[in-house]
C-alpha cells in the first residue's frame, strides 16, 4: 500500500499532505531505527519527545500564542498514524501528552493556566499525563475516590491513580478528583492541574507490561498534596463532563494509534511476501496468503475512514462521541487481527524480535483496553443509537 493509495476519499488539505510527508520521513529516519531498542531496554522515548517538540507536533492543534503550531486536530491524528506505523512507544507517549493533558487545559483552562502550562508542554520541556484511572475506577470512571478538599486558597488532595501513561516522566498532570464527597457516583468530581513536583506526589511503581514497554505506565500516589485553588480546571464539581470530553478526543487518538500499528504490520507483511519463498514460489504467489492480505488491506482502509471521519468532525466542532467510539473500537480490533496475521505470514520469523511484527502485536493489545475497553465502547455506541445515553457509565 503506497503512501497515497488510501487517502483519496479523505478531504486532506495541502497542509495535511505536507505534514504527513514530513512526519513519515521523520518516523522512518529517526523513530524506526530506535524502536526495537526502546522496547527491549524499556527506555522512555525522551529523544523523540524533544524532536517532536522541535517539529511542532506536540502542540500541533493548539494556538500559536500558547506555543502551539496553530493547525487543526486532523494534523494530530495524521501524526499519530505515521508515528505508530513505526513505533508504538513513541505514539502512546505522544497521545497521552497531547490529547489527554494539553487538550483539557486548552479547552477549559483560564488564560493564565494556558499561558503557564501549554508552552512548556508544546515544546517538550515538560511532559504531561492524565490522572483518571484508579485501583477501583478504570472502566467505572465515575467511581472516583481521590479527594480534593478545599482549605483556604488550596485543595488538599489524597488518593491514588493507576495505569497513568508518562507517570514517572511527567511534570504536569490533569487529575480527576472528588471535590464534594457527599455526592454520588459521577457527581461532585472536578479536574485539577497538578504539578508532579509538588510534595506528596510520588510514583512508587512503573508497570512491567506485555507491550509498549518503553512507555512509562505507573501508579501515582497523592498524599496530602496541596494544589492551589487557581489550578481548578473548569467549574468545580463538573469534572465528569470534562474528562468525558477529554476521552472522546483521546479515543480518536487511540484509533489512529491502532491504525498506524496495523498499517506498519501490513507493510512489513507485503515486503516479506515479496521476498520469501516456500515450495519454490514467493509467498505473494500463494492464494491463501493473498486472501489474508486482501482482508488486512480492506479492514485497514475501513478503519482509516472511520478514524478520519471522527477527526474531521471534531476539527469542525461537531458532536463526535459516537463516531470516536466507533473509530477506536473498530480500529483497535482491526489492529489485533492485522498484527496476528502478520505474525502468521512471517511464520517462525514472525515470532522473533528481528522482524518486529511480534512487538507490534504486543503494542496493539493496549488499544482494545485503554481509553475505554471494547466492551464499554459498544455500550456507548448502542446507547447513543438508542437514545438512552447515560452519564454514569460511559467509561
């Protein structure tokens, strides 16, 4: 599948096309050669964060006055697809930093908050994370137990966050907290901007994971952390809506991540089938493998259309929650099928590190879990179709 074969029906601007070419070259030249080492050594992609800041990718769709590049949300999705085509570790770091930390500050922050926090995040000087999941609040996102009790001009925060991407490296966290414990599930929740260097914040554990092993996924403990009241993001006790909005954009990002991983596995499979022989024939001449490749290509193109439809809807300011859920659900499951088939096509070599498809398969699994597991997304989609959407279990 060539660089331009799949995009004819997507209304990219010339700016989008130029960006894709730039990011693809960067990914091929800089990220691809480091991808195996990041995975094997469990190395956080510090160098890539710096490079993406210099290229303007971290602040791609944020205003220039806050250090951004002044482009649109679609440019971020283009970047996600191209980066994940070669390196999932860099991709997951990118989306957690940009769509989960920077986006809520840009969307809901005061002028002072934007000027203070966005420029160092856009440049890569600071790394961001999103503190939503807890030991008892993953898919059950409204079951927030971390409390933030107002004490004069501060909130005193106590609790624990779980599965936080970029946890150990982050300087800025957008965290969900219970500011009114008297209210029930999904109510009395607020969003706070937390400086991770504040006394009482600790990251005692980074998880040893199946895939995305170069990404830092950790626990964050908050023990009597004093956060200035001015760091409240949006209105107090309206945080559930804030992070649901954040997750919708994040789901498009994870959909693009899954799309990029699937595309990477597909491209490696095409190349391998054109060079590997069995029974005196190239693999590309075996009809069974041709059929498998045809299925991979068809599903990847369908996923691409879903992902970019959701991205363009968000960029246009249209409601896109259902479309984001569909894109993320379908693309993530396509990624699992495509990467598993890529291993099968490679045979024994597919089970080895050298050919990289085993790493892509391991990395892709997260896409069916993070930002709403597939089961939760099916609930979200069905409820929107049936007109019975609730606010308490959207995941």
